C-alpha cells in the first residue's frame, strides 16, 4: 500500500522533521512507500535550492527508517523568477510527480508568465507520464476544476485531488 501523501519541513511555526514523519509511517502496517512534499515551500521568498537540500536530507532519513519515500516537486510559481524551470527542477532531483497548491501560491491564470508556466508544467507531465497532486477546496481559488483548460490536450495522466472539496 502507498500512503497517499505526507508533509515534511516547516509550516508557519510547526516543524515536520522528515525522520519523525517517516518513522511514524514506517510503523503503520502494510505501508511500503510514501509520497512526500515539503511544507517549507510555503515560506515567503523560499529558494528552490533550500527545498532541494531539505529533500535530499529527507531521502537520507527515509533510508534510515527503511521506507521507500518518493518526493513530489511542490512547484512554486516564484521559481520562474529564480530561473528554475520545471524541466531543470525535474532533471536535478528524483521527483516522482508534481504537487500544486493554488491557495499557498499565486497561480494567477490571467498572468501570461503563469499561463506559460502551467503549459510547460503539464507538457512535462504529459511527456514524462507523471502524476499530479493538486490541493483543492470548495472555492474558486482551490476549485478541483482549476487548470482544467490546460489539461484538454493531455490524453491520460493521474491527477490526485488532495483534500478535495466539491
């Protein structure tokens, strides 16, 4: 069984140390692997290099805990300002999918740079047959249908609606 998704890292004043999270999950019966992402991605002005280092440390902790941990790239629109493209991020680390969080980050689908980024993101997902985990809610910002206009050309991929509110 795969635990659908766990968080590691810092979120506001709460810390989720990778080793503690992985140890707790590893003790659950029948869970062989987990998908994880870093809540540190929510920090204002977060640098991609900080996240990458945190995930490297997390993978080392997963080995210690004897659980297969598969990182998701929690892509933050501000990464484009840092010169980090979807392709460069995916090529620099063994990500197994992508996470999007519309409430935590501004995915303004009227901004041309963001529109281009979303096209790049889903083209990469299509080409590399990756899964996408999308945080959802019951309002316009986190609507399960957000990004649906960008998905029409992709014949098949896995989209997981995390915390789906309809």
